[in-house]
């Protein structure tokens, strides 16, 4: 028997990277999956490739109506909701004294406010169903690891970690578990610009005890654990999937302000 037989999941940022790998894995494990992404063409293409168990949803996680409609559409198509994986995110680098308000706000809106809106509407549905469920948020090692130039991203991800704890506290009485995953440096479209910097990958690998970068599938496996019955007594946690880098220090030369990382990039 597959781990998610009969379950229905809504995944944001599902057209690429961690979200796509998780949608593929969940479908392989028996789940029906609503794939939410603001790239309408790409998410439709990805859903078609997965097959009839996947439903594409185009929208923006910073718009409450889009999030509410995504949850409603998922329930209309599949009859219920059991799992939310709130993964959509962006990043970009700027020193604090040059940080534009609009950019700071945009990163926070996508990475933190978007997670809040998803938790709000997913939990409403789960409470109404009265069968519990699992809500999973993508945080980052930057929820606790400060990095030069990433004031917006680090602040937003720290907010996701605390929002996860508060939500777990509030929703536990309804049998709803809420956890966050803290990926280390992972090969995704969002990290592509960093990985183009000469020596960056080598420096990160050298600082990682397990000696390699993460792959989207590594994060998807943790999402699968948190979504399934094996984690029934796990809630309110930030679980790092980082190759052990958080027990080490980041390479001395890692400074987004000295590289080509200033433009926002999505997961």
C-alpha cells in the first residue's frame, strides 16, 4: 500500500523545484494533488505530465481570493483536502541600507504572507471536515542562519518558523499537525544564480558534512514523511534537511552582495 493512498494535497510553487518534486512523489504515493503556481502555462504542463491525479491551479499566493479559490477548487475536484504544502517562495539580495521597500515587502508577501493565507484557508477546510490533516511549510536554514544581503528572506523565513509553531498550537485541538521544513542549499531554479558564481557550489559542499548539495527530491521525502501517518505525533517543528550544514558555519566567502544574486528568483 502506498503511503498517501486516498489523500488529497494542495502544493504551492508546484511548477518547478521542490514543489514539483513533491507533487510527483505524492502522486506516486497515491495522493491526488492540486498544483498551485502563478506560471499558468508551466503548471498545466507539469500537471499533464503527472496525469489524472494532478490538477493545475494558476494563481498568486499573495492574493487571498486566489488562495481561497485554490482550496475550493481542490475540494470540488477531489472531494476533500488532507495535506497542504506551502512552498512558494522568492529571494533576492541587497544590503540593508540600499534595500528597496517594495522588494522587501514583496519577498515578505510571498514567503510569509502567502504561507499565512494558505494556512488560513487550508485549516478552515480541515476544521470543517473534522478529520484532521497535515500542513507543511517551507522555511529555510535562513530561518535561524543570518546571511548578508538577505534581510528580507531571512526575516520572512524566521516568520514562517514562528507562524508554524503558533498554528500548531492553535490547530492541535482539531487534529491538525503543522510543521516546517528547513532546506539547506538545494538545486532549484531559485538557487541557480548563486550556483553560477565561481566556487560557490564547492564552498557550500565543503561546509556540508554530507558533502553534496541538496536535491528537490531530498526535501520531497521529508514532506512525504510529514504528510503521512508515520508523523502522527509530530507538530510545531522546524525540521532541517540540509546535509548537516547547520552544525557547521557557512563558508567565509559566501556573501550574496558580492555576487550576482540581487534580482529576485522563484523556487
